């Protein structure tokens, strides 16, 4: 049977994917560069350390000179990590520490990648309440930046935290929770790595569950007409829009008792490469591009997959990109989306990456972008080897016009004053930060601009 | 008749030998391999192993000598730069944020089954 990719290539009059020049930058002198996932952030740290245990981490922080920045998997696009002093990875502080079966809670090392949490929790009859759509992030990094999945009735991952252990700049450990050092806890639940190094986390989980995931390609207008209803009536709902096609797809997930299935999934990485090829060949004619891609997408069948929850949330992202994502009041999503679509489709014919729209329940975390309001997030992307600045500069004013708060780890130009206007507890967070790290050892230039102004 | 059967059997066996392991077998093989050096193994288990033992990532599998040869033909320096800067779906440093150049080179040699 002809594969989907072969069909698409025939429609386009198959051409080889243009090879992009490899970005090869020579390392400076003796210091190797640290880069984030997309390569857009770089620094040359003198010291790159991965402590093997808590005692080593404490010693490192106590004895380090200059700035110390924790690094997770490097999936932030903002300059949260760069320093030419010390970066510290918790990749060796990984795994399950203990479980409380009665409370359905688990204590986890903060360096654990999200993709490595599901199975050990399942072995202990627990599961995360929700997960984002990639699982490469470290737990500490996910919490620090208010990483989220989608679900109108589900909060972001920071809200699943019941207690934390921080290692401070002087090497001391500090325990905090909803009832112990509660102000520090509320500040630390979204902390940008600015308060100390989070070393252990207690997560509130639930009993294991299976999810039935249904992916359906539809005209974008139909998706937009039904988006809010779909969000309200399904456990997890999100949608993607493919620019210049008139089409998108919806992802709906609900808890199920159906048996686990295996079905060929549309490989999103293959999809990204195909969209790039279509852009390369057809950007000269948006109408032809829409005709070809729209025709192809209308042929894609509905995909249904049943899997354990922790196996069904995330997809692999092997095609790197840079991303802007803002979190808007839910009632503003449709208007903002339509304006952003118009900007991209009239000014940026080279864009091929999808938009992603997700729904997140409000919370009460001091620096959470979901604090105090039901939220929709809109994410736009550019291929990692392409200059994103003009496109993001054109879109960002729309996000801000509709009261958006930027994702802490994704590209934005908001200043400290602008951010302070979005967060009622901004000054309280700064006070806690000053208390825990008076010398500013965890502040690189970007974080200094936010918290020392 | 028996002679024909034996010849056919040998030709199938020979062609199987020439083809080497199937993709599924190669995945299974890659998942059994580990560096001899305990320190390098510890790094490998929490970084490279996550992608270089899964066919779905597109990364050359550990121990798949033919797949690695096309990469090695680019030169070790190029491969090292690819790890440092990221390449395709591989993030910069392949998730080992603290690795130095010697360790990264040793990991490449191990996965490509090169003498170190």
C-alpha cells in the first residue's frame, strides 16, 4: 500500500529535501560552548559540573565563585542558562526516591527527565496528572518554567508539586511545602532557577490510567468554531494549524478502559520535513501550496491510539526549532489566533511549522503565567536554522495586545516592568529571591535584568 | 532434489549472513552494548543511549558499524563538532552537559565500535 509520504511527494512532484548548511561554529579557545536545544543560546562556561549526589551539589554551590546556573535538558529558548562561570547539571541526580502509596505521592530527584518518570511511577501504582507534548525536559526545569500540557480542567506541572528541597548558594538545604516555609514554596513552584538549585520534588500523582488519543484533520475554520466546546468536553484537547493549508488537526484524549492499541502514527518529524519541502517548492504560489497540502491533508485518516497515559502524551521532536509561546486569557484566544494567522500568511510565506494552541486551568502560583485566569497558549515556531526575529517581532505585539504572558522559557522581549504588571506577587518573589541569594549567585545578566531592576 | 534444496538453503543462509542483522535485530543488539569503562558507561546510560538504541529517532544505532561508517567518513573532528553544536535531532552535547571533548570522542568511538 502506498505510504502517506509517497503520496505527498507525488503531489509535489517529488524533490529532494534541500540540504541546509550545517552550522559549525568553532569552539572558543579551550572552553567548549554550551548551547540550548535549538542552538539559539550559547555561552562558554569555565566549569560544567554534574554532581553525583546531594553532598557534591552542596559542596559545588558553597565553593563556586561567580555565577552558577542550573541546566536541565536545554529546552528553553530564553537566556535562562548562559553564564561563562559555572553551569550545573542534575542529570546524575535522577530517579525515584520514595513513594507514599496512601497519598499517591512520590519523591523524585529533580534531575529526572519527564520521559523517565512514567514507568517507575507506574510500577508503584501512580501516574502523573498530566504531561507536556515533549518529555525531554528535566523535572526541575519543567517546574522552574511552568511547563504545561493541555487540558481545560488541568493545571500546569508546577501545581502538582507538594514539597521541594532547594540547595542554596551557601550549600545549605531548605525544605518547603504548602505548610512549611510556605512563602518560599509558593515562590519556588515557578522559580526560573533563581532561588537555588531544586534537588528533590514531591509530586501529587493519581492512580495509573490509560488514554485514548484521537487525532483528526479538519479545516481550520471548523476547528476554531468548536475549539472551546472540545476543550470543555474532553480531558485533554489541543489543536494545530498548518499555515498556508487551510487545515489543522485536533488531538483529543480521554481516560479509557479500552485495550492498548498499536497503530501507525503520523510521524511529526517526517511531517515537518514534508512541510519544509512543500515550502521550498511552492512558496512562490500560496494558492497552489494550499491546494496541494490541503488536498493531501484531507486524505489523512483519523488516528486512534490507546496507551498508558505516560506513553501517550509526548511525541519526539527531532526537527529543531525556535519558539514563541504566550499564555492568553482564554476568551482572547480566537481573536489573537486570527490576527496571528493573518500576519503569517500575508507577510511570512517561508513559514512551514505549525501553530499549536493549548488549554490550561488557572492556578495560584506566584510566577505562573496561568495565575488567576483560565488560559489558552498560542505557540508559533521557526525552523532552527532560519532567522525568527522578524516573524516573532510581528507577532509579539498581538500576543501582548490580548493580555498574553510569555512562557518563561520561550522567546519574548518583555521587560521587568512589563512582567511586573502581569504578576501581583512580583515584588514578593523578588524579596524571597533576595533573602535566599543575597549575593545574586544564581543571577545571570538576563535574570539580573528581571529581578535586580 | 536434495542437492537443489541444499543449494537453495545455503544461498538463503549466505544472503542472510551478507545482509547482517535485520533492523529489529540491530536495535536489540544496540540495547545490549555498554562501554567497558564504568565512568563512560554511566554517562552513556543517561545520555547517548536514550536515542542511539531506538530506531525511531533516526540516530545511528550503537554497534551498527555500517551506519556509523558513513558518519566516520566525515572525520572524527566533524562528528565531535556535530555533538557539540547539535546535529539534526541531536541536541547540543547529546544531553551530557558536563562532558569534555575526550569523553564525547570516547562515546563516539564506543557507539561506532571503534578502538579507543
